[in-house]
């Protein structure tokens, strides 16, 4: 049970459906169907074991992750216009 879809069946009555990690497209379709039925607060939560990166890594020192893996992604230029004005 790596993916869970939650929704309100009716006010005050929460519901859920679980899916395996290989069933992401099925889970997304299930969400879409609940929304088309008029259900409220439809949301999807996942804990996919094959997701990118280790959970909990929040530090980078000298362009290295805590386990020594190189990390050179930067946010330089993202969100700024060609002249660097920021938009």
C-alpha cells in the first residue's frame, strides 16, 4: 500500500482506497472519477519506495549530500528573466 486516495464520501464521512506503487495511473484515474462524482477533498498521498532521492536529505555541504554523493543542481537563473531582473 504505497498510494492512498482520500475523499469525503459525504460531509463528516471520510473514505480511502489504497493502491500499490505500480498502480499510479489507476490511482490518478480513481481520483478523477471521485471528483467527477462531486466528491469533496479528494487527495492522493504516496510513499513510493522507488522515488528519487533519500527521504530526509535536507543538507548539502561543499556540493555533496550527506552520503558523499555529488550535488550540483542550482537555482541560478530560474525565475529571472534574461537580463537577471527577476521577471
